């Protein structure tokens, strides 16, 4: 789910290959967006709310919530696209998936700019630093890779340390710290400036599926496949508390991260 169009619409991706656009004010269905050939696996909102990006097969689609139309279809992946990220200036979209590739697309020109390769297994998660300089990717190959959006060649840095696949990543607001969550039940913190591992946070008894930093950057929120959100103090590097949500904890983190609002 994403809130888009300057808070005018709510968009949800569905198992039936469609995106439903609701009025934020009335909560009534405005339209059903069709085009994907498989269930919608991810939705991303542009930073200015002018468009939505979706993935639900081996394509990436750009939708205009006001015209309720598909403005572009990016084709080039040879397998399912599972992750999307949009640069802060809304000029580029990055996609990745089961073909082990990361692709950079120019939204205005509607063309592929560059294809990054290096991961040896499916890519599960993507993020872009707020200055739109680096792409961070996490994979089933247990590694996290840092890619340069300007100097497009080999990975700028490879972070290794998890004992199982990397399911989720998050970057703090000042772009100095990266958090990664893994199927090995651990969370790792990485220094993005010096490209070093900071520490490992342990406490979960299931794979870590969602992460987000608090707005003040003092805390990290984490979740597994249950209704409990863990809160970690980033100064002491310890879990300070936890709370139970009515919805799945991974949805709670995802929704509040996209709204950029934490209680």
C-alpha cells in the first residue's frame, strides 16, 4: 500500500494482478489499474506523489494517479521483479529481482540507462541513499552490495557477514548507517561512510523481514513474521522494548516508513 497524489489517493497491489486506487478522503474505489500479468509484489510512490511504480511480473510500470493511466512500461528483466526504489529527485527508478540484475531506468526518457550485475542469487531488497548517489542491494547470496549511481561499473563495496539470505535493508536519514536483516535471525549495522561492519543485533527467533530507522535516528524498528515490533537503541546497541500490533508487524513498519511517520 502507498499513499500518493499529495495524500489524495491510496493505492494497493493485489493478488489478482491489479492495483486499486482509492480516494483518501472517502475511502471509495476510484479505479482499477490493469496491466501486470502476475500478482503485484511491490509498489513505490514517487517522492512528490506524482506517480506510482509497480512490479508484478518481469516488467516495471509507471502509473499516473490523476489520469489513472499507465505512463510507461519498462521491459528488460528476464525474471520476476521483486524490488523497486526511486531516486529522491524522481528522475530514475531502480529495479531488481530473480534474474540477479539491478536495472536503472530514466523515467522521463523511458529508457534503460544501465544494468548492474554481480549478485550470484536472487535479489530480495533494494534501497537508494537520499542523495541519490548509491544503490544498496541485499540478496539470497548472503551479501549486501553498494553500487555507485554515477560511476557505473563494479560494486563500490561488498558487505559480507550474514550466514543466510538478506531479506531487508534500511538506511538512516543522514546516510551514514545501513541496517540489514537476515534469515539468520540477526540484524547487522554497517558504517556506510567507512564501509565497515559496526555490530550485530541479536534477539529475534525468526527471520528478520522489515527494518526502519526512527526519524531522530536514535532507534531502529524491526519485525519478523508475527505481530511484534522490536525497538533497538542505537547508542547502547540493545533492544529496549517491543510492542504488539493489530496488523502484521512487517506491514506496520512498511506503512509507517513510507509515510515517514513513527510514534
